[in-house]
């Protein structure tokens, strides 16, 4: 079955960096777009970044453009999110997402806390 497992979250000071990773299994990873979402306490889950199946096309929320970079490795079946210049408002649980055969799959999430 489809499995998505995120890692790499933690506590970081404002201005710092973190790299999130998502390991995918159970589907032909290289055929599918991948996405990162985040959900802050009391807020709706929001789309942060999208990457095409080949990695040739990416899209970002305006709030993270220029600071975050999404990438993928279709050999290792992983998708990553490099987060630089982090701000307190980036604090959230970050989720990896794939839509396979019209079903939306989520990982368990990884907590990112940006605080001094």
C-alpha cells in the first residue's frame, strides 16, 4: 500500500535552515507529482510546494517563495523540502502528499518549530 514517511523536523532559530525528507513506497513514484503541505495550530492545512513527476517543474506558495526549495530523487523515491531563512510563522506540522488513483495520501507529519 502507499506509504509516506516524513523526517527532518525540529526546533530551529529564526533565520535558520532545515531539510525535510519524505520516503515514498507502494506506488510508482516517478509517475506522480508530489506536494508538501503544512498546518499550523488553529489554521487550515495549506499547500507549500509542488514538484512534477520528473522534477522539471515546481511551484511554491507566495509565503515561501525564494526561501524553500522542493526536490525529488526518483531513484531513491524521496521528495525533500529545503527550508532556509525560516520565520516563526513557518512553525507548523509539515506533511508529504501524493494523489494516487484519485486517492489523496498523507504521511504522519513532522513538526517544525521556529523560535528563539
